[in-house]
C-alpha cells in the first residue's frame, strides 16, 4: 500500500490527511519478500528497457503502416506519453514502501513548485484543453498573440508552429519555427482554421473602365470562380458538415459570387470564393493570370488605371489634371 500524508493546517482540521493507494496483496508480498532495494532497481531498469523497446517498435509500425503525416505524429506522441505514464506506475509500484513517510515533505515541495512554476502549470492545463475539443490540432493554422503559423507539434508545455507571413509577402511559410506557450491558448484570442475544415473566403478585385462591358468582365470572373469551386467542392462539403456537427451554426451559400461596385475611377468587380487556407496566394495568382489571358480576347473590356488629362489653355499655358 502506498500512503501520502498531506498537512492541512487550520483550527478545525486535523494535522494531516492520509491518502492510501492499495496494490494487489500478492504483488506487495512478492515485492517485499523476494526483492531487496538493489534488486528492485534492476527490475525497474529491465522494465524500463522493455517499455522503451516496445515504444520504438510501435513507432516503427506507425512509420510503415500509416501514411498520413499528421495522424502518425499524433499517435507517436501518445505512445511517448503512455511510456512515461507506465514507467511512473512501475516506479511507484516497486518503491512505494520507500516513499511512505515522505508525504509531508513532498506536499511542501509541491506547494513551492506550484507557486514558482505558475506559467508551467497553466501551460499543462492549456495542453489538456488543446487535447480536448478545442479544434487545435496538428495541421491547423492558428494566430495567437500576433504569431501566425501551421501547427506541427503540440507538446505538454508549448505548441510549435511553422511561421506564416512576417518575413515574406503573402501568407506563405517563412521556414522559421515558433513556439507558443500553451497557456496563451487560454488567455489570448485564438484565430483558428481547423484541420477538418481549412477553407476560408478569399477575394480578388479588378477595376475596369466605365466604358467597358462590365457584364462580360463579371461573367469571366464568375466562370473562373466556378472552376475553382468544382475542384474543392467534395472536401468543402465534408469540412462544413464536420463544423455543423460540432458547433451550433448553419452555414449559408458556399458557391462563388461576384460583387459589383461603382467606384470613383471605374467599375470594381470582386470575386469571392472559398479556398484552402494554404492555397490562398496561389489561388490569387491563378485568378489574376486567367483574367489577363481572358481579357486579351475581349477588346470591349479594359482595365482601369490612373490617368492624366492635359488641356491647352487659351493663353498658351498648359494645365495638368
């Protein structure tokens, strides 16, 4: 039996409270009768080695049989956590008798550690939150405390992301890894594009002259948007079904649409469409290229740009506007 005594000072409370964790009677007799301290250490090391080999073997099986990188990484992490937990249980089971009487000292030490390592403990709580139904997982894109990146690892104390933007134009990878303390996931606003539904709205705007056939320009953009939608429609439907099962909302239209605005320099047309969050910049490039190619065969549609008009005054003075 493993017993810890916790001091609870106070006028109406006893001096201490004992917490007992019973082990099977047969195991305790075998441990106390047949094993001395040195033999217990040897047994612990042998079991630790066996568990380590099982962990390595499990990791090898994951590499062979699971192709999805994100799923393989998550399973490998849980195997590592299981190894630590089992090793701790083995240590307590073997050396429980040596720990009896140390409860008071351990309680005081734990209280001091808890006070000194508040952020560490909050990060552990944050890890438990992330490991639940927070929606943050390997493969998600998050923005926390000014850091934007794709999650590549979720540890007990910190989450590691592959940085997006900052050093480069557009939201593309910089190649740098940034660590975010897990307690930030609880204390800061978290902007999340989940792995189950990584689709976000993207807009591409063009400006045509007032004299242009703006309806033809609208049709060109709508056709491009429909082509993009056909490519992502299957994954898009599945992603939004996951969100509707998990959260209390019903999503509206998911098909692309073109908005028309009467601007001061011409007619503004904005194509709005859904795209994978990691393909945003590539999709903008694709739309712009297709628009330029299409307009080569459309003399009735001209892109607008800043112009200057020069008028000759009667006195011979040239005015510029």
